[in-house]
């Protein structure tokens, strides 16, 4: 069974935590898109693991972790991350695989990424990891694929500075390389998690273009990046936060505004520790945007949702969510493609009572306070999708499962 787990907002929804939780019952986890721009956090007991390229199943001793064909991989970052994992007591040799069709990131891509963003009239605020450059090179058919490392004729055609960088990795990557289409064919009766990076609203096609990343982070990318057809995806789980965050620039209709919302943004940032895993940048915070979430559910055909960070609202008297956009005379309930419309949008909000009690330690849905259940029920009605997992803390155990994701 192939279970795709994707971000349903602008990234950092808690995908790493949810994939880690589900991977307990999986044999394989395939990361299908992005590169070292991602930062996925797993907290288990007293250990915190910060992953950028390595799939989140790695923490389990027998799970196979595959870097898929839709990824752009900086080999320096990859081996640095593997060494950190080793130092944290995670042995990975023999169970990290890399698709031969994945693309590579070389140092000049990173430099170009920073330069390009600096020279933009409206910078995107990229992570500076060379991601956009690697995907542009790929689309222009000038990219470097993993397989090229082992094709002497093609390798000889690369720029000398790229070869100088790549030389030490050829031998190290070699035992990890796999033909993913063949691997996935043989894994067809196994439990496989397809792990997304970024989120639907950062997807190159369906996100808030041009303020997006350059990979296919919506559900469609799961098939492409994991070398399977769309019909082979059995279930799509979308992960979203009880509020919304965004790192970098671009429209964010439900962002907290100090003149309207006081210090709500700072409060949420501190309680939720909303600082980027990859760049350390403070994340922009806002109300849960149900208009955007419903759009993500539709564009990704999300079957079920995992709601994370519900505990961040524990102390609040009242909670609001965005249920429409006022744009001039009009109130929209759809998510417009136009960046200017999104920038002008004023959120129409709905109020909910807070629960004013700690959710810490709750493991059954029935035991959630009535006000929290009401918030969830309203989300489900609005986005027409069931919330089947609720996360109330960063630890693996702080997870409430309403319905088994593996037996659909
Ligand atoms: P990802 O990129 O989607 O994997 O998410 P990140 O790891 O970038 O950011 C999510 C952050 O929230 C991490 O620090 C997680 O440990 C933490 N986290 C995940 N789920 C919860 C939750 O339910 N409650 C709280 N308070 N923190 C959570
Ligand atoms: P995870 O997987 C949040 C954002 C960047 C920037 C834009 C483009 O941890 O959810 P890029 O370097 O990709 O060209 O930057 O996309 N971005 C993310 N924001 N979470 C991520 O990944 C992100 N990956 C990229 O901040 O605005
Ligand atoms: Mg992240």
C-alpha cells in the first residue's frame, strides 16, 4: 500500500512527526520532492532529529529510506546529515537508497540561488540551498543526474569545478543507487509512505506562484517523484496546523496583523516555537485559513487530514479561523490564482471558544474537550474532509489516531 503524506499549507505543518508516527508500521519511506530546503523534525523521547534530505522513516532500525526521483540532492548536505544521524546513534548503512534519476545540486547552484533572489524586484526569500537553480537546470535539460556519476562519458562532459566537487562522492553514493521504478514494483505489496516536503501552497504549479518552491510538492508529485503511476497511490493524507505559518515572502491572507490582532503573532510564534529548521528564520503566523486548506484538499484529492499543533491554542480564550476573503466589494470563498488578489484579501473570520486546558497526555479523541472537538468538526465541514489524526505535541506519543491509515 502506498500512503502519501503531504503538507496542506505552506510547509512546516509537522510532516516529519506524522511520517515518523506512521512509519512505525511501514517498511519503506520514499521522499518524493524537494531537497535540503526542507527541515523535518522528529522528537522521540529525549532525542530531536532534524532531517533535510533523509526520509523520516530512518529513525526505525529496519525501515528503508529512499531519496526519490523528484528530489534535488546536494551530496555534501546528504553525507553531512548521515554523519549527524550516526552521531545520534542511528545507523543507516545499507538502508538509505537514492534514485538514479534524482538530480544533484552542486555548489555553484547555491551561489546562483542567492544571487538570483537578491536581484529579483520581489525576492522570494529562498532558503539559498540551490533548489530553484537545480530544478531550472533539470527543466532546461542541463541538469546533472545521480546516474551521470557512473557514466564516464557523460561525467567527462561536466564542468571541471562540478567534477572536483562530485569526485569524492562517486564511490560513496554508488552502493545506495537504485532504479526506483523497479524497487517500487517489488515493494508493491509492502507498506510504503511517500513523504512530501514543502506543501501544496508551495507547489510549482498549484502554489502561490512565483512565491513557491520549484518542486512538485502537491499530491501529484508523489507519483512522479516515487516512480509510480497516480493509480498506485492508495491514500493521501494532508497535514495541517491548527493555525497557519509561512517562511519567506509571498501572499498570506490570514497573517496576523499587529494593528488588528495585537501580539497574537508573537504569542503563537513563541508557544509554537515557530522558527525555521533549515534557516532559523522566524515564521510568519496567522489564523487557520480554511479557504486555502479547502483548496489544498481539492488540488491534492486529500482523503484524510492530520491536524497538528492543536496544543498551541491551549491557553486561548478564543480562536478564530479564516472562512472567506474580502477583496474590494466581493467576498470570495475560493482561493484565487492572482497574487495581487491574495495580497489585497482581508480575512473573514469565524470565532470559536477556546478550551483553556492542557491537551497534554490525551490519547483518545473522545477525551478532547468539547470546544476542541467543535473546532475540528467545523474544519471538517468546511473542507469536506475528515480529520483522522490529531497531534497535541511534538513527541511521537502525543498523537490521537481516529482511524487507521493503513487499512483503507
Ligand atoms: P515539517 O517540515 O512539516 O516536517 O515540520 P517542521 O519540523 O519544520 O516543523 C514542525 C515543528 O513543530 C517541529 O519542531 C515539530 O517538532 C513540532 N510539532 C509537530 N507536531 C506538533 C504538535 O502537535 N504540537 C507542537 N507543539 N509541536 C509540534
Ligand atoms: P518543509 O519540507 C517551509 C519556502 C522558502 C521560500 C520558498 C522558496 O520543511 O515543510 P526554495 O529554497 O525552496 O527555493 O524557497 O519556499 N520553503 C519552505 N517553507 N517549509 C519548507 O519545507 C520549505 N521549503 C521551501 O522559505 O519562501
Ligand atoms: Mg519544515
